[in-house]
């Protein structure tokens, strides 16, 4: 997605892609979204990984940018470090993960809702070139 089209869309305060907010896209959010678009299909980066890649901010700042503006990029590829799916968006994210072949770990029967987690050891992308554009 181009910078112009991102700037022309409304922020997404609940992360569902419907653009229900207002305002211009901040430069930091633009950079976060650019990294999200680089993550190959079937792979993920944590909020902290994205902040480290940018050499700015931290996991909370990345999470905030994704929550407000991430609806137009592959938001499901930027995840929590423990592999737990984004609360409130688990089923939508799970559909994307299954479609892309993202490695998952089945949830134990004792887990609430039995929702799988991302297998971080296998799914995490370090920004290296081999998987880019896969």
C-alpha cells in the first residue's frame, strides 16, 4: 500500500480495518506499517521485533500503531511474543494463519476456547532475505 493511500485512510481505533477514527498517519505508524508489509506470508514478527527493526519505540508503541492504523496491512503477522492470538480477533487471525500455512501449536484442552497459538520457534521471521516475498 502506498504512503498516499495510507495517509488518505482513517485510523482504525479498534484494529478491525473499518477506519472509524480520524487524523493523519504519523511517521512512526507509517514505518511500522511498512515493516508489517515486509513480513512474508506464513511468518510473523513480534511487536518488539518490529521496534528493534525500526531502532525506535518499543512493543507498546508498535502495538498502538497497529491498533490504530494496521487494518490495511497484514496485521495478523505482527504478534505477541508468547504466540497468543490477538484477543477479539482470534478467529479472523486463525483463518489467515491457516490460509498462509503459519506454524501453529494446538492449544491444550485446558486452554480457554482451545484456540491454537503461533509456534514462535518456527514462525518467527528475523527480517532475513530468504523468506522475503515468499
